[in-house]
């Protein structure tokens, strides 16, 4: 059952990764999307989330209890326009920090530093395609880095603008370090009414209500999954030698509600609170998995700017 659960989550996260790079296509201005980007040379996002005390378990007697989590992200991408389309060139840093008890067979830090290299292409008024990769280092403490700490997940996705109110998303996600390296996905963005928007596009599907031009409320979820390489002696230090230099896939789902506040036309502040019902630490190649055994509350704030 746990293997089946991991497979379902892999499909879900592959879709989320894909839609993270394609959701920008599904905007109300439809075929004029490139015109809207022509005056925006870069985008910036800073985010921090705190998850309260929770538990994970491996088998009936191996449990890690009462540890919290902090997830920080900084994302900066330049978007110059060229004859081929809109380039996306930048970088991203993400760090998970866990307040683990002593002798837990899990790393207390997971972090990545990657480039963002992509291209947005418009083939017609209705079809827009994005190809994007994030080559970088996916590790724990960035100690003793080697070629196998490097990974290049990439995505190819597109949007079909059916009407100004309905856009369809389709594509594929590729990651050679993932248990299922190639996974397709699909989604929809539908403006139900003047103030209501159903954004069924991962990794942050939501139902949104626009209170005013400056403030929107929403309920939804956030799906996250990333693979990391642990230290050379991690397994020996924790009594499981096969975990030395192993690949760990960390997955989680957050569900909650929040608000978007447009401080200015180019700056948006977001606040969110909710519950984390799913978390999984999976050394899938070594057949060692710690799965959620009790959820935890969380809070998140972020600042997004587009210039």
C-alpha cells in the first residue's frame, strides 16, 4: 500500500512541477500574453513557511516524533524577449530545515541551488509552450560535492487558450533521479464568474474569490517534492550503511487558505495558514521510507514582484 501511495504522489508532484512552469500562460489577456511580458524584465519571489510539530514513522517501532520544519525559497528570473520567444534565465535557492531529535535516521537539512533556463514560445493566438530546466546541486549540507550531486529536472508544457475564461494545460515532466522519470499531466484554469476563479493547476491548485482589485481570498493546496543526495557517511552514522550517499525524495502536501494582497501593480504579498496532512521521506532505491504519522499546522508568507 505504501508503494502505491508513493507512486500516486509521484504522479501528483510531476503534474505540480509541470504546472508551476505553465500556469503563467493561463492569464485573462489570452493571445496578448507576450505583450504583457514585454515590459517585465524580471520576476522575484521570496517565501518562508513554518510547519509545527509532526511525526513520521517507518514500520511499527521506528518513529520520529515532534519535529518542526522551516522551508525557505528565493527565486529570481530575468525574462528578456528575443526573436525565438521570451527567455527565462535566473536562479533559485530552497532550503528545508527540520528540528529532528538526536539519532533520527533523517537529514536535518535539505537544500538546492539551481539555475533556471527556459524559453516561452507562442505558436498561435491560442497555443503557448514553455520548455524549462533547473540544472543545479541538490544536496544536504553541500559537503563533499561531486558530479552525482548534480541533477537536471526539466519540463515541457503548454497552454491551449480555449476562451478568455477557460485555458487547458498539458505537458510532461522529466527527472532521472525520480522513481518514475517521465510523467505526463493535464489541468484547467476556469474563470467561473466575475469574482470567482477555479485554478486547478498544480502545484498550488486553488479556488479564489476576488474581494477587490487589491485583495483576493483563496482555499487550496501546495504539493512539493524534490530529490536530494545525502552525505557519503550518512548511513554509517545512523546504523543503515546502504543509505550512504543515497538519494532521498522528500514529499509533502499542505492544505489551507489565505489571501493575496496587491500592494502595488508589481508587488503582491501572500499570507496562508492550514494543515499539512502528508509528508514522506523516501530513500526509494534503498527501500527505506518514513511516512506521515500525524499531521501538523503551518503558516506561510511570501512576497512576489514582477518588473
